[in-house]
C-alpha cells in the first residue's frame, strides 16, 4: 500500500511540476515556478521512497521536505505581501 501511495504522489507531483513550468512560461510570473520547484523536492523524496531508500535517508528526506514546505510558505507569503500596482 505504501508503494502505491508513493507512486501516486510521485505521478501527481510530476503533473504539478509540468503545469507549473507551463504556467511560468505563459505568464512569466515566478509563483508557479516556485511552486513547481517545491514539488520537484517532494518528487525527489517520493522517488527515494519508491527506490526503497527512505529508511536509510530519513534525515535527508526530512530536510528536503522541510525546504519544500518552506518554499511554499515563502511563495504564499510573497503573494500575501505583494500589493498590486494600479
């Protein structure tokens, strides 16, 4: 069951990455690019889990996921604090 969940997470992360890069190319807004970057990090951790390396790389995976979450928090904070110029 864990393998299937990690595989599904990996596939969905790759889809988010692709859509994020396409959205960036179209809009030149860095928000989708930052989000895609965070999901690249999540994808790395899911791939390591799929390869059976999660137990031996527990702490590096924890660091990678923390950086990914912090990237999302940073991106949302930037959106929150950026005022639109009219």
